[in-house]
């Protein structure tokens, strides 16, 4: 863990109350001082999420469009400031606004990712997760009148709680979707931001864990549905609803992490009076889970980043390979578990929807190779995958099918598995008719990974933002400045997302 003070919530204690006390003290500024480096990293994760969300709305992607349409029909509660949907100035029911905005953020599956891995502390459960919950922080700040600096603390609080839970409890082992960790974190932070007591925050957490546990059925099947992309949005919605109920006096289950019938001890039995894990949380400096989280440099399932980096490195060394697609006889990819199981699933070799294509390693590689054939520069900047790489015409392109037919994916076995989740170990070899066998060797830390070049990653994330929003707003740079959180007044935070989006009804 990077330098900085932490607190420990032992497994023998009521960790729901511990999270409540931590949330209250952290939001009040009485518990630690995050470093400037931590806050700047948080700002970039938030900016990246906004770029993804604005792009999805401008493209009229189905799930966020439906949820936004439903939200604008729901007025805020009497006496409430309500929430604001991206691109609108009309106050709506806060939970509905959070669902619509979080759905937009997650729709492209292109924003930040965590792998739940801190080997220095022996916390290696390796659960996935994403930076999808910032809209809940913005909504809470609007309701509570918080300024930008307090809003940043709330965003960091959500990422910290869900990030640390991902290190100690692997939901996927029990077919539970990873967004549950985000729901717990959002319930704690949202309720605390609105002045909730320890009892009320504990109730909100208990309601989420007892009533709203999402299963990975949303990700099952050969062609994925809107449920997969909207899972975080619906989890955030239930977290906000649980917080509002608790604040209004509803009492939920107590001591939920030690409850033998709740998902934690039910799936990982342990001694009475204990939960299955200790929970350590950052307080100041750089001691936060966000430093182990990763950026995506385009639209792709993050497990494929090593393979994309392999192609970038290969084409940089041998540009001629990309100019002669007919000469590519075979493409062999060696990868680790769980990537082999998730994105190399044979059922995904013929995707027909974007939700399946962006989780298909064969499709992602074929599309990247196709872009390299005409790109002015075969690097991350030139090969960045964007929404139009997953539209109906791109998915149906016969050249994609031809390239996929030449791709073979194999599991690298224990040698590769041992390098994950510290890295994303992948190797790609191309057998070319005139150039012979080409391979850049093993890739472990592709750009965007927390262990890759921070400066180059930041440059590409900013480029990705501009590319995503250029057709959606008048001025990408002005939007980037507008949605920067730190230093903003409470009034500016209340209207943070109320900027115009082309083709989007402002009401």
C-alpha cells in the first residue's frame, strides 16, 4: 500500500457500523488528508467517466436513453432539490437521476477498472469493479449543498470502500455480480453525505446487502443484454433508495457482515462473532485503493488490454505487417485465466451485439488489426477503439469474420496465471506469409494499467475524452474544465452535469 495512514475494521467487529463511522469522519475532513496526487488521479477517473457517459447519451445508446426518459418523468420529492440527468436542467427524482447517469457512464464499458489486488497486505481476492458511482456523489452533494472539495471526498470514499471490499471478498465465486461492492459503498457514502447517523448508515448498508444482491445471470448467454451494462446503475439506484429510506426512519438489518444468513458468512462460513475478512481503509496521503485501479484507453474489456498492447508493439516494430492483411496466415494469442474463460469464450467468436463484441477477444483483436491497416500511426493513439468500432456495420464487416477465423487463443497455464492480477500477461504471435513469425513477447503492464507509465496513460485518457465528446458538445476543453470537481462551489456542483449535449432534449 502506498504511504499514508489507514484504519482497520477487524472481522470480530460490527463492520457495518465501522464503515458508517469511517464515512462520517472521512467526509467531515476529520479523518485524514488525501494527497494532491490521489485527488488528481480521482479527477481523471471522474473525467473519463463523464466522457463515456456523454458519448453514450449523444449516441442514443438504448439503456441510458430508456433510463433517462423514465427519470425525466419522475419529479423530485416535495421539498427536495432532486437530481440532474446528464444534459438536462430539470430536477428529477434523485434515485432515477443516479440510475440514468450511472447507466450512461457504464454503457460503453470503457471507464476505470479495479482488480481487487493488494499483495503487500495479502489481500488478493481479485474481484472486479469499475468507477461507475460518481453520479451518486454528485447527486448527494446537490441535495446536501456540498462544495467540490467535499464532493471529491465522497467520490474517493466510494472508490475506497468498494475497492477494499474487492480485495477481500470475491463475489464472482458465488455467481454474485461485482456491482454489489459498489452498492454497499454508495449506500454508506450517500447516507453519510446527507447527514445520516451511524444507525442510519448501518441500516442502508443492511438493506442493500439483504434485499438487493445482483447475480451474474445478467452476464450469462451468448449475446448479452442491456442488463449487463446497466448493472452498476441499478445497484447505485438501490443504494440511493436504501439510503433515503434509512434517513426517513426505516430500520434495516444490523451487523450485516457478521450475519450468518447474509451473503458474506453464508458463502464463506466462519466463526460466530466474525465476518470472513478484516477490512483496512485508507485515511490520508496515497493510502487509497484508487492507486491500484486502471484506465481503459478505448472501448474494450480490460482483460484484452495486454493483447492490444501486443499488437501495438508488434506493428510499431513491423509496420508492414498491418499493411498486408492477406499475408496474415494465423494469429496466436496466449492468455491467462480468467481472461481465457471470459473473453475467449467460443460463444463470443461471432458476436452480434456491442455488449458481446466488447467482451470478445477475437473481435477486439480483429477490429484493432483492421484499424492498423489504414492508421497513420499504429500506436494506441491510432488504434484507439471507439463507439463506431462496435456499431452494426463494424460488427457485420466480412473482413472481421475473415480475421477472426485466423485467430487461435490458448490458455498459457500456470506460468501466465501466476502473473495475474499483478499484470495482464498476454502474448500475440502473427504468422505472416512474407514477414515470417512476428511477436513482441510477453506483455504484463499495458498502457492504462496502474503499473504502466502514468504520464502517457494520462495523455491518452485525455485524448480519449476529447474523441468521445467532440461530436456531443461544442467545446471538449470547456467541458473538461466544467466537470473538474475540486475547488467548485456548492452551486457549481449542483449544476455540474447540467450542460447541453447535442441531440439531447435539455428538459
